[in-house]
């Protein structure tokens, strides 16, 4: 489900272009919060699974690196589970500033988190069809909503913009 924000602002002052600008700022806030490993409720994301897994070399969103090749050579075994797969495959040591659980494996989901609609009355943010699986991810690790901090930033941004327009 997309994140929707609705306004009750004077139509003579607030435009669809203002909503689009605010939507893009909000989108950036969601992506930044998510990269820090914080969900829409302001809590840390649950850790990734450490249950041992096999990841197929074919069709994986991110080419598996590290781990132990299977007997057939068609997959890689990770004793440390998805957490190890992500860490080894992304070469985590090179990615400073990102949380362990940042919902980015190949980058597809976050790159397809977009402003779906912006009107005078509000905007919605959601995923394109290329990353529809993100709605399933959102069930376990809610990232599509707005945290209290996100809402505070949104309110302050609208206040600043309205003050500019009224002076």
C-alpha cells in the first residue's frame, strides 16, 4: 500500500507543483531513514535471518559472493543465512554509513520507490511494478509509512513554504 498525504490548504496558495516538491523531499526522507535501518515507526528494523541458506547463482538479484559453493556449483551456501549473503555479496566493509538492515540488496526496490501522484490536495509515494515485491517486504519491515520525525519535517516544510508565499 502506498503512503498517502492529504492537505487542507488554501487552493489559491498551494499548487500541485508545491505538492510534487514536498513529495520528493518526503521520498528522500523515507530513503534516508531506511538507509539508517529505521522503520516507519521510528524503530530499528529486525535483523536479517541467520538461518543457513542456499542462494542460486542464476536469477539472484545480487550475484552471490563469498559463502561455500554447493556440490552442484549452481548455488552458494551461507551458514550465516541471508545476513551473511548480503554482507559478503555487497562487500559491506566498503559501504560506510549504511545500517546492516537497510532494505537494499541490489538497489532495485529503493530505486523504484517513487512519487506516484502529486496534486494540490496531496501526494502518494509507492513502488513501481518493477519492485512490487517491496509491498511484501513492508509487511515485515514497515518502511513505506511516515515516522513521527518524518511528519514533523513535513509539517515544518509546509509551514516554511506557506510563510514564503504569504510574504
